C-alpha cells in the first residue's frame, strides 16, 4: 500500500508541476512572448543542473577519495571502538546515504544558484557603457555585468571547497584517517595530503578573492562619499594586493604537503595570512584614516568627492540639469507687467487627480458594480484647436452585484469594465463639477475623444480570471433602459487562452482549484480564459528585467484604450555612484495613502534609466515594448538576450507617443538625488552647504509632497509645456529653496531638468507656510468659514507652484464636500481657488476670479461698449413676457433642486436639473428675440449646496 501511495504522490506532484509550467507557457504564447519564458527557463535549468551536478560531483569525489585513502589498520582505542559501531551501521548503506545527501545538496545548490539566471544572461550579452572608471580604467560594464557574475562563481567555488573539506573530514574521521585520541600522529599521511590540498585550494581562491576585492573598492562607503576614498586607494588597495600574494604563497605551502610530511610550514603560512589580514587589511587602513585623513579630510578626499559627484549625476541622468541661480531675487512689481504675464499664463490644472476620484465615482459609476481608482491620472488631449491637461480614468468592474453572486455570473457574465471617463483639468462646469470630455454609458457619439473599444478586459482591477468569448456567451457590456436592462457582448479579442478542450479545462481547473471550469456546460466552443491580466503584472512577466513605474495610466490611441507603462533599467553596481533606496525615494502622500499607485521595493540602486515604454491593450491584452532610451547599455544587453521582444523607438506610432509623459518614479529618484547633488563644488558638498529636502505635503503631516503634472511656461520659453514639477526647501527649513521641472512632452525639451534656485537669503515661503497663510488670512479665512457652513467640510487640492513674474505663484483648489454619512456618499466639488504671489493672498470661485482679486482686474472681461439688444442706453433691461416666464421657471427649478439636494433625493434632483436646462434654453431663445434678463444665469451657489452635473442627471444609484 505504501509504495502505491508514494507513486501516486509522485505522479500528483509531477502533474501539478506540469500544470504550472504548461499554463504559464500558454499565457506567454497568448501575448507573443513565449521566447522570454523559454529563454529564462532554459537558463534557470542550466544553472540548476550545472551548479547542482558540479557541487555533488566535487563533494562526492572528495568523499570517495577520503574513503579510498582510509588506513588499512586502525590502532585500538576507546574512540575507534565507538566509531566501529557507526561503521558497522553506515558501511553497508554508504552508497545510499552518500547518494541521498549529495542529491539533497545538489537540490539546494541548484535552487539557490538557478535563481541567478539573469546575472548569467547579462554577463554573456554585456554591452559596453563607453565610460571608464577613473581608478582602474575599466569600462562601467565590467562592474555592472562582469564583476557580479565573477563574485557569484567565486562564491559557488568557495561553497564547494568548504563543503568538500567538511565531507572529507567526516569520512576520514569515520574510517580512522583522523584521530582525536591515542598516541602518535592524529592524521594519516594520505588524509593529511588530501586535506592539505583542499585547504590549499581554499587559500588560493582567497587570493583570487583578495585580487577582485580591489575592484570592489569603487563601491566603498568608507570615505566622505560613495566610492574609493583616500584610505581605500592609499592603504586598502595595496593591502589587498599584498594579501593576495601572501595567500598564493600560503597555498603553495599547503600543496607542498603532498610530497612532504608536517604541518609546520603550512601552519606558519596560514598564521601569517590571518595576521596580515588583521594588521595590513584592518589596522593599517584604520590608522591611515584616523591620523592622515581626519585631520585634513577635505584636502585628502576632494579628488574622490569630485569623482562621486560626477558619476552620481551621470548614473541618475541629472548631469544635464539646467540651473538658474538667484531666481526671484527681484520679483516683478509692475501691475501692468503682471497683468500681461497673467494673460499668458494659460490654463492651470485645478482638477486634482488625488481628490476627485470619489467625484468620478459618484457621478460616473452609473451602477454599483463599477468603480474608479482612488487616484486618477493626468494626460493631454486635443480639444478643439488646443491641447488641454485632462484627468482620466477607466470605469472598471468590481464584480457581480451583492446577492447575485454565482460562479457563472462572477466568471462569465461580469467579465469586464466599460468606458473611458475624462474631464478638463483647467476648468469646471457650474457648481464646481468636473467638465467632462467623455462620460456615460454608452459614450455619446459627439464626445471630444472618440473611443471605438470601450470594454476593459485587461485592467488594474480585473478579476483573477474570466471565461469569455464562448459561442452564444452573453457578457454584460453596460446597463441601459432596454427591456433586458442591459446590453451584452461577446469577447472577440486575440488575447486569452482557448479553454474549449477537455485537456485545457483539466489544466485550468487544477490551476485555479475550480471544478466548474471542468464540469460547467456553460464553457463551450471558442471559449477563452483570461488570467494574469493586470497591466503591470503582464509587462513584468513579458520583461522580467524591467522595474516598472508604480502608476500605469490609460490613454485613447486611434480609438482604442491602451495602458501605458514606464519601464526602468536599474543597477546597484555603477562605480562611484551614491546608492539610494528605490522604495524610500519614491514614497510620498500618494503611495502612502492611495491604493491605485504601487509602492516600489526597497532595492538599493545607484543607476536608473527610463529605457522602455510599454503598452497593454485594454480590450485584447496585446503587450508591446518600445525602446525609449536608445543609449542605455543595460536595455541593449537585454534586447540581445530576448531578441525581438522590444521594438525600436522609430516604430512608435506618433499618436501613441503624444501621450507619453515623463515617469513619476524616475523623477522622484532624481529629485531625491538633486537635494544634494545640485551642489557640484567638492568643498561645498563636503560641508553640506546648500543641501535641500523635499517638503512635506501641507495636507498630510509626515508625508512627502508628490510631484505634479501641469502645463506651464518656464522663464525664457516660448510657450507652455506639459511638465512634471516639484519644489525644494532648505534642509530643516520651511522656506522655499528652489523650483524644479522636467519636460514631459516628447520632443526637444523632453527629459530636460530645469531648476530655478532662489537666493540663499530668500525668505520666500514654502508650501507648508503658504498653506498656513491661507488658513490665517482674514479674508480667505472668512470665505472658507462660509464654505464650511452646514456641516460641509473642505478638502485641500494639490498646491501648484508656478514660476510667475520672476517669483512664485501658489495655486490651491479648495474642494467642498457636503455633509452626509458614508451611506449617502458625499463627494468633493470645487469651492474656492486660493492664490498667493509674494505677500498677496486672494481667493475666488475660479482661477480668473482669484487672479483678478490678487492682481487687480487681470482676468476681468472688458465692459461692453454698446447696449445689448432689449436694453436701453443707461437704463434697465426691458423683458419680454417670454423672458420673464423663463426666469420664473428657472428660479422655481433651482429652488426645487436645492430642496431635493438637501434631502439627498437624487431622483428629484435629476428632474429639477432637466427643468433648469429647459428654462435656460427658453431664456436664451427669449434673449435672442430681444428680451435680456436682469440675471441671465441664476444657479445654485457654489459656496453652498453643490450644483448638479451640467453634463446630465446626477448619479441615481
């Protein structure tokens, strides 16, 4: 019975292993990246088998040698009598025991080394950087690709020799070659010779390790900065060379024991090696550091600090940063010039993607089984004759409605989300609502952004797996007012794995532990299964050598919705470059308080490039990788490894490229580096003069302020450019130190970092101080107090910093959220816009009004020069009967709407809003026919209860 159970267990394990392998292969085939899976798998198998077999062979060979060198005669002793009992038990089964132990050792070794397959492939396909380190004059590729692999090989050889020594000691002791008791030699001559050779090999490899340790000094942390320091070069470098020579001599003394007896010379050599390692490799560098470097550290370290500054700036791509010093020394004070500049300011993105997620949720969710992310994305779209910043999001599926859950509904009906929703970033509709560019289900045919395939089968919140595309299968597309209450569709995309055969059903039923995949009759001809369908996971599998940005974003390209992802190549082995934690550098308010943006791992890196732009089709899951940084050697290396998986940059469609933007995580790492490495003078850097820090987010204590996408016009530029921006404070000082932006529109200025550095003695206020001034300014305080009446609370939006008038203009939208319980689901709408320039503070219902208050009539419309139709010169309007009736109806409808809103009666709100629209249309018609109303646009006050969406009825969920 036991043998049968063992065989069944082995077969079951083999089937599970095959299921995992085959379903992964099918998935890679479905997206066209099977070569990535097979190449990585073969490299892993090669390392697993090769390292495991080599370990078992060497250790096993030494065990055999030790057994054959066992003495024919063992002197009688208590020790040997005790060992005889063990020999009697072990000897008849020695092959079985040795085989089992060696097999386990091979398995552990192979598992450990096999995971390092990327290191092997990178070494075999390495690409030169074209940059040599200043100390050893080796190309950077040696440190990034070759040196880590050689250390891996050396570590494996060390493990083999050490385990061989331990195995040989055990066998020699068990069979009498080594003794702890009794008179005479404690080791037989063959055992002594065997162990001497093994120890000699160990010491010889130690000599090799000492030699290669010399190159590792370029990553030293001993000095004032990362990289080889004065002590490393003048003490530790010669010490490593000396130790390597001593180790070679010591190894030769151990090898000499093959032909001579005695351990005195090898023992003396080994003792010399240990003492030299302590004195030459430890004490001597310590003395140099203490008595030569510390008394005059700057003079001794200046050369090495300069190396660190140069290589760090190059490794993080900030060496081309343009710095404008003394910016803001004399802010513009001429009102006319300020007014002229304000007119050229263009649109300011007031719609905050980190605040209005709940607003999108309530106004555009339509049904409770859809959802939007808690932070939205910023992109650019052509609206009319100009490009505008737009806040975008996809309406993804959250699962079947509560109370209607079943396997068929969860996996075969509710399979996808629907719709691309976007709103202008710089302007709002009446009542502070987002001004939607695309909305509703189905999308209106006259929408400003045309979407041909609004279905979202591949998204950030897609189910773990879905079965789609079966013959006659009805998948919910979107709810409507038809008799069925919904429109259905059947998936027709290329993505997915066929599941209409018994074999595939069996495999996936095993993979997902779901019997319905095998037994359900609903899974029929042409059915496919979609899994591993989150865009970030898909690209990570297709390109395992990339580190992906934490914030994929959707874009409409030629009518299709594509997820756009930024892929980074990173390394922690760039010589002389300062290491940073990727996780710490990219943390901010968004990553700490929102779930839609993934946090980066705490990997230590000192090189980073945005080498690849990736896309995932939201409908059929097509994955494409495009080379972006054509100079990056790491990307070129992996393009050699996985040939044909990354398409050249010149194949990027222009419509797609127009939606690319500079990635946030790379920008966050670069701004973290520039807090120190904007200082390029070695003496100033050593003294920490002028170091900066990223300020706290004013609305979240202890959280770092995130960078912001916005279109702005930098000083000296011809026009506004879509940019990613941030600010800096002096270290441990809340004032403003500098403003940083980077061009984010593909083209001439893309990736160009510009820093506007304020004078060192500037008292310009930083974001935290400005936020405090908004709350304490008497006029603004009163307006915010009025906004917060009736239980309404305010939510501060992103505080944008804009170069303006040779100074800094702060702009902060303040959102109002009506009182209500969680069940009533209140949502934020724009209440006020707060602005500050210099010492002046103002607020308004919109940007134009706020600037008018701040600068005095900047954005005010010119007064009419002629009387309007129906109005006497210098008199009051003459209303027609039609106009008066329209005004009366409009006022009544607004009153009914406000009443319904206070009661949170969304149905009545929708009816009232329809009446408001009809009354406005009638009023417009009356105005054109000669009647001009005294109040042409009565509407609910934006400072009180919010108005309904101008784009349709409020959400009636």
